[in-house]
C-alpha cells in the first residue's frame, strides 16, 4: 500500500515536470494571444531580415544616379518611383532600413545599459548618491528631447555616430527613473532581505536579485523607446544634423524630397511611410509586451 | 555553565524617524548557549524582530540604528565587525528564517539556485557538488521528490513546502545559530506542526543553537529550552521553559499564559490583557507595563524596575518581587 502511494507520487511529479511553467513560457502564452503585437513582431522580424540582406535584395543601387529617370512616378520598374537624381526610392528605403534600425537599436541599447546601472545604484543605495543622480536626470528632463539632441550634435558635430550618442544620452534619464522606481520597491521585498541574510554582497543583490525583476519594465520601455529613437534620428537627419545627403537614411530622404513635395510627392511619401510603419510597429510591440509582462494583467 | 554562543548585553536599537528617536529595543540582555533553543516571546511591536535584525546586522536598510550595547558571537563583537566579515558570518555562522515563506523566495530563480547561492558563497562548492548538497538538504527537510523540486520555481510550491525550502536554505551551510522569526505564523496549523517537527529534527542532527521568535506560547512550550519574555523593547522575564510555565512571575507573563485557552478546563471567558502595547514614541514614565498591569502599585508609575534574579536562572523585571530577589553579592 505504501509503495503504491509513493509510485503515484513519482508519476504525478513526472507529469508536472513536463509542463513546468517557466516565466518565459508564461510570458509567451500571454503574448501570443495578442494578435496585433504578434503582427508587429513579425513585421519587425521582417525588417531585420531586410536590414541584413539590404544590398542583396535591393533591385537597384541606392547611390548611383540615373539621369534618364529623374523624379519618375511609381511604376513596375521603380516600385516607389525615383528621386531627383533618378535613384530608385524603393532600393534606397531597403538600404535605409539598416541605418534606421542600427541607430534605433544602438542608441537605445546605450541608454538602457547606462540608465539601468544608474537606476539600480541610485535606488539601492539611496542617500546623496540617489539625490545627485536624480537631480542630473531632472536637468536632462528639463530640455525638450529634440533640443537636447540638437545641442549635443552642436557640440559633437553632425554625423550618424553623433546622432546615436545624442539620442542615447537623452534616453538615459527615463531608463534611470524607471529602474530606480522598481528597485525601490524590490529592495524592500523579503527575498532581497533573505538574500542579504545568507551573506550576499550588495553587488550580488543588485545584479542577481534586483535586476532580473526590473527586466520586464526595461524590456517594455526598450521596445517603445526604439520607435522614438528612430523618429528622433530621422528628425535630426531631416534637419541636416545626422546622416548626410547621399546616404539613404529615411529622414535625409524626406529632407531631400521636400523641394518636390508638390510635383513629386512620392519622393517624400514612401520614406515617410516607412518611418511611420516602423515606429508604429515598435510601439505596438511594446504595448503587447507590457500586457504580457505585467503580472497585474489577468487574462 | 555550558559554552556561550551569543551574548547580547544592553542592546539599544533606536529608530530615527522624522527627527524623533524611537527606542524599539531598549537595553536587552540575553544569551544563547551552544545547541540551545531560546524562545523570545512578546506581542507585536515589542522589539523581537528588531533584536534579530540587529544581530544579523541587517538594519542598514531601515531607519534603525544600534546606539548602544554589544553583541558577542563566539569571539567577536558583531556590532563592530566590518561589513565584509559580517557577510561571511551571515548564512554561514548565523542563518535566518523569515516569517513569510510566500515572499521570501525570489520568484525568478529555481529552488536549487536559491539554496545553492549560500552554499556556493560560503562553502565554495562547484556546480555538481552544490547540486548534490542541495538535494540532500531538501531531503533532510522532508521534501518529496527533491531531484525534481530543485528545478522548480517558488510559485509551484505550497506555503509549507516553501518554508521547508527556507529551512533547507538556512541550514545549508551548517550554521551554529539559527534565528527563526515567527517561522510558523503564516502557515496552517497542521503544517505548523510538521515544520516545527522538521526544525527540531534538523536542529538535533546538526547541533545548531536556535533563537525562536514567536508570539505563540504553544510553539515555545514545544520547542524551547529557555524563554525570554519581551515587552516594549525590554526583557521582562527570563526563565527555563518549565519554570516559566509552572511559576510565571511577571504580571505580563501571567497575562500571556492566561490568554491561552486550556483544554478540559471549563473556564468562563478567556482572559486578556487590557489595553495595547504603548507606542514607542510615547512610553509611560515608570514601568512600561504599568498602565496595563492588574497588580500595579504606586512605585510602578514613577520608577522603572530592574531585571533581577528570583531564583537560579529565573529573572524578572517587577517591583512585586522586591523581597524575593536574590541580592547580588558585591
């Protein structure tokens, strides 16, 4: 009889072990229910493939002028028409994808890394360190985002690399604040206390116990931020502070096309549309991630 | 007298809130011998938990601060020990079990990783050895199918199981002192008994001394060798477990014992101690218990009694027994 019960236990255990709900599986289960976010995710995945393959799938060169075909309307040869130098806009958009995604991802990555470290340190230690970091963030917040970026570019000089730095810098304070606020609540939890009671060091507690729990808000904001970063980078290029003319950056293309807005609207329409859809996709994905990662949202 | 493991003398831990000094622990003296179980009993807010946090040096993230006294553990004073030395003691020499098993495990790590943390920090075992050790610890605290539980997440376990995991975690480095802060309060009564049984078993097997903080006198009677009764940040009575239950002296201890229902006795209503614990911010001037005491005298309202010995090992802080106190030979 006793043996029988023991066996049953083991059997139950195996069945349970097969469907262990790891936090990731739990997230996936919630995420895949959200149609729009899934579509956005697929679209972003598609963008990445386009960005990687860029020159190989573009039907024409992105920089070679073709004076036979100046400002021609969309047709079967040129799906999105050509610009003032006869360059195929569709090909330029494809090659520009790489630039926009690179700028968006790298600048947000830098702000996320720096902002997270600052937020963790500031939230965990508190005191004067916290005060100092948060006041610096307040100062950065006081500038309108784009103005700050323009200011930074004015110091560093125009160019895509500097755009990345500028966009990264003005993303830092938001990350720092988000991470700091979750750190403040997590450091009071009993499991942090119990980690301390087994002799874990401050560094260990911050990075192994507090950081993983802040990760979900970081991921959500990271995704949403990429959209904004792409938009800001495009605006800076539009103003002539970022990518310089021959480059097929979307913002620079908009800028080059604005002289022909009346006669050849397709020159600005398609790059504009690309920016719009890309930013929208990142925002929708961010929304979906938030709903899936927020423990308060019950399905 | 057997070997003193921990000796706290005149510990004062104050909280500094809004420019006010709030004495949470106000001159506590107590000691624990090797392998002994000391129960600390008292109402909520009497300074039991703050005492244990002071021992562990975990007040850093509260507004609390130890302002006076000493805590001797083995050969060192824990209050003056630098943080890196203190870290080696935490978990390794003194371990702690918390009240809330539901929230004291980090939800993002598997059971094995959490127990293993202390093992790898202090015993410096490699991955494989840590895993074996953790499985053995889980088996020791009576967790069935330990090999599978080790890879599960805290949310997959029940409260009782989690508390077992916490015990396994606390005991994993063979500490010489285990501080258990109300380890069974959050659990079902049936589970409580099991957990206490496990703690007893583990303690016997490893010869660990234990400081059991609780307000449950039943738990105390079951587990402890000696009891310290605390009231408003002070020790009001200290005695052997049998002595205390047989012959309680302090009116507060009597009140506590009377407020426990007794089987078989067909008594009227359950007695209770009138009033509430005075808030630390506005303590009465004399004896802290005077406003609630049924045997209160004039002197109690103006003067605070000293903790004095009544018989061997039995101390009490009350003017009622002034004649009985064993005069200290000086």
